[in-house]
């Protein structure tokens, strides 16, 4: 049964099954322990397939382009999501911050599927037998739900940036004439 959790502070719905919530929450301890290894592996295989994705991190807090600094931050975010998937309102400030960061670095909606695929592959690589089909299916559903929240939130931010740029350009044009 699909659950719809309205996240009022984000203005979006998280649509996942109760089973997914239970499985994702149950994986939190191993994600706390192995999360950074998983996210390092994810960046390694994502950048191997799409080296152009590294450009989105060149002017960020990453320590190096291998993803080590970012891997730590992403691991913390994945763990927070696992522990709060049913209380996402508590992560609203972090989600908003990440969405703004994504827009600033020009992360696009079409990048989410590859990153999700590589995150799941990295979970399989690192967790091995603990990454059962059921765990991977739950994380696929959970990732897609959160990715959709980010995509919608970032769409609004991109539109806002576009409006502001258009207004600035209009004012400049008006001043010149």
C-alpha cells in the first residue's frame, strides 16, 4: 500500500509504501557505519560513467574531484533520510539548503536517475549480501520519492532565478534607453 506523507514545511508529498519506510529505517545502522564508503563508491562509478558530472562539483565544498568531501556530506544526508523518512519535516531546513546548493551548481532533473542508479549499485557493492533485493527495491522507491521532492523544489528555484534575471535585464535595458 502506497502512503502519501505530506511534508508541509516543504510543500510536497513523499509517496512511499509503509514497507519501504520500515526497510529504509531498518538500514539506518548499517548506513551510519558504511555510508561514506557507499557514497565514495557511488561517486567513483558515477564519474566513471559520466565524467562531465564532476563539473557540477568543481566550485563546491568537495575536497577533491574524487568526491571524498562530498561523499561525507552525502553519507550524512542519506543516513538522516533513513532515520527521518517518516518525519521528513524535521529535515526541511537541510532539504532546502541542499536544493539551493543544487541550483547554485546547476544540478538538473535528468541527473537524478543516474545518481540513483549508481547509489543503488554502490549499496550492492559495499553491503554485498545485506543489500538484498528487498532492501534495494525499498531504497529505489525511497530515492525516487526524495528525488521528486528535490526536482520540484529546484524547479521553483530555477524559475525564481529566471524571473529575477529577466527583471534585472529589463531594468538594464530600460536604463540604457
